[in-house]
């Protein structure tokens, strides 16, 4: 039974990586940094898998894109995307997943605390992305913040609210189905 359980967990992580691969490329190009659904997909995966497995699922997605599969925003992939101007955000998503996932795991019944965790995680992702964008695009930190963070705050807050509303419902359905 234990072996079957491990196989199931690995398969579920793979399926959730595929969910990120399906939603991640969907984006609107609005300058250097596109609006994408990657962070919303990560939040849903964290509700479905928890922090540890959810973060592993995202890392699998990131490595898939690094290998050249077009799963990043705008259906792009490869090392150039990860090492390019928006690569800091892609790396920052790892820390976002760890932080938001920890809050979700610990405070699943307290939606406002999950929201705080997702906002804090997104802020750390913004930090990584801003510093990397500044370096890669030879911009000041202020210009990188204006291009890569400020315009995205309202949309990211909406994604966080959507995840905070639907995430517990997703987790409850998975628990009822004995998949969580």
C-alpha cells in the first residue's frame, strides 16, 4: 500500500506541474514583463498539494521550461528565458510557493491569513524579479519596479483573492475524494 501511495503522490505532483504548464504560457505582453497566469496556477497547486509538493511541482515546471519546452509566458522556453530579464520572477516563484504554501498549510481555515501569506510570497517574488530585471535590462531599481511590479499589483491581488476563494473549495473536494 505504501508503494502505491508514493506512486500516486508522484503522479499527482506531475499532474499539478502540467496544470502550471497549461496556464503558465497564457499571458498578455505588456512590456518587458508579461501578465501571466503562472502565479494563480501556483496558488491553486499549493492548495491542492500543500507547500512541499506544490513547490516541487513548480520546480518541475521551471525545469521543463529551462529544458526548452515552451511553457513560460507567451509559449516560450529555454535557458535564455530563465536567464533573461524576467528570470528573476521565475526563480522568485519558488520562494513565493514556499511562503504562500506555508501560510496555506498552517492557516487553511483562516482565509485572511492565507491572503497575507500569498501577498508576502508575491512581494518576495517581486523583490527577486525587480533586482534581476534591473541587472539584466540595465535599469535602476526604481525603473525596474515601475516596469515589473507596479502595473501588476492590482491583477495579482485579484488572482490572490480568486485563489483564496476557490483554493479551499479545491482542497475540500480533494479531501472528500481522498486525494489529499
